[in-house]
C-alpha cells in the first residue's frame, strides 16, 4: 500500500463516526430528495465519482452541512486521486475544505487532512509527464492553495524532491503560466483570485535562484528544455514588476 493510500485509510478511520442522518437535504431548486436519498443510503466507500460529482460542487453551500461533508470527505479525497482531471475543477473540491473551516476542526481531524494534502502533493510530483504542456501540477497546486492558508511547505517539498518527474512538473508549470506571468505578473488559473497569500508565495518562490537552479539541474527531455530559459525570462519580469 502506498503512503497516499495509507493516508486515505486514516481519513476513513478518523471520519468514520460521522453519519449522514435523516437531515441530509439540499436546496429545493438544486437537489432532489432522490439524490440526497441515494447518497445517504449507500456505504460511503461504494459511492462513485458519478455519484458524488454534483455533491462535490454543492457541498454545504446548497447541499447538507459540515457534518455531512465530513462523512463524504474520505471518499471525495480518494476519488480526487483517480479523477483529478474529471472533476469540473479540483479547486472547487479542495476549496470545500476551507469553506468548512477545516483548520478549526479537532486536532486529529486537522492532522489527517493536512497529512492527506501533503501526501497528495508528493504523489502528484512523482507522476511522470509525457507532455511539457500538461496542466496537472498547475491544477493541483491551485487546488491545494484553495484549501491551505500557505503553500510554502509544498513549494519547499518540491525543491526537495530530486526526481526527473518533479522537474518535468516544474517545467510544465512554467510553460503553463509563462504568458500570464510575463504579461500580467500573475498565475493563469482564475481560482487564485481570492487566494492572495498563497498566490503571492508562489510568485516569490518562482523568483528564487534555487528554483532556476533546480530546473536546470535535471537532464530533461528536449521538449521540456525551453522551460529553463523561459523561467529566467519570467524571473526578470517578476523582479522588474516588484520594483
């Protein structure tokens, strides 16, 4: 069993006491009683992506409350591994954690969620990339930024991960955002708009010499190579914008 799988099992164990109950309902104009009944009637581990996709977008805002969200949380986090790119936007799913004020939950629950977010990040960095135009790590970093008050631990973990896959992800991240960084001095994903602190952390991190050194230290395939020069250009633009 992988570290991420073990972390997910600990999520299930920690949040097992939370039951849906008979008060699991949604907004009358958005959620039918049948939809609520279907989710409430089945074991949480058996719920599929198709079952939970609507709930993942509507949790707590128009469907159920925090107690219900805690019931479904382990399964949602498990599905985020396999269906990262199928969710309408992973930032919405992870953003529900902040909506639920997860960092004010009991310490054991906070620790389990924090552990999951870190392991999920490490897992994503370990996945190989075929294309330098992948937005995978861009999607994940923004999603984590919607759940966390600070992404600095994730950025530090990135530079500590001395693998070709992690360096490929950095190359792809630069190429995914270079146009916005050069023209607007910001990241491209609109979900950063209300995440001022994490967004600024990423911009400051991209300016660090060690980030450029890290990217240049990997023997990347030719198609990823332009990212190193592009990062230098981005760093100069961000430094000029900061003056």
